[in-house]
C-alpha cells in the first residue's frame, strides 16, 4: 500500500497508531512554520489537528482515496493555509476583552476545505502552463517588479512583460474555468 493511502486509511479509521505516526513524522515541520510565523506550540497543535480533521472531512465528502502529491506535502499545505487564515483573523479582531468572536467551527472548516480545493485547482493548472508562462506568473505572484521581470527574462520592455503577464493570466483563468472542478468551487 502506498504510504499516502496508509495514512489516509489510518485517519479514516481513527487508528491511533497511524495518527501517532503522522504526528511523529510531520508535526515538527508544522511547529517550525508556526514558530517562524508568530505562533506558539499550542497554535501548531491546534492547526495540525484541524488539518487532520479537514483531510478526514474532505476524504469522506469527495470519496478521495489518493492524494496526488505526497501526504506530507498535502498535510503541510493544509496546515500553512490554516495558520495563515488564523493570522488574518487575529489581525481583524477587536482587542476589547468584552467582545467575543463567535465562530461556527463547522462553517469555518467548510471555508477552509473550499479554500484548499481552490488552491489545488490553481496549482494544478499553473503546472500545466508552458514553462515561460509558469516562470512569468511565479515572478508576478512574488510581486517582482516589471522592470525586474524584463531583466530576468530578457524582454524588450516593460510593456512586453505586462502583455506576457496578461496573456499568461488569461490562459490560466481559461484553463481553470474549463476544469469541471471549477463549477463546484464557485
């Protein structure tokens, strides 16, 4: 059995041995990420647990049996997305001790699941673009200036770079909208 399938089966069956193995193998990477991004051990533990619940819910909902990438990469991406979402929530909170934020955990988990699926669709389609388009869009998404894009890719001018970014974004959007998963993620 492929290792990813072993972990998925263990999560679905609530197999303590497998879940413990997942924690032992992968938690340290999530903990390190959370520490580097203004979090504490308790935050990392919460995020890790939520990610496992999210994966479990997704597998049950979508009857997903195999994760395309490695289980570790999938789990880490889910944890990163959850932690970033948590950081965004903290920035928007009012710091009045009398105000309580009401969060519907089930609704929150649904949004996280939807966000994860959208991210996966985006990444899948980005990978299907030509090498040049991938490179251009990765630079653009990293907020590289058009001047730097011109220098790195040897374009004639910033106008050419802007046109290339526009065409690549349009191609990516077209590919995403043509995917059958897109209709389910609106």
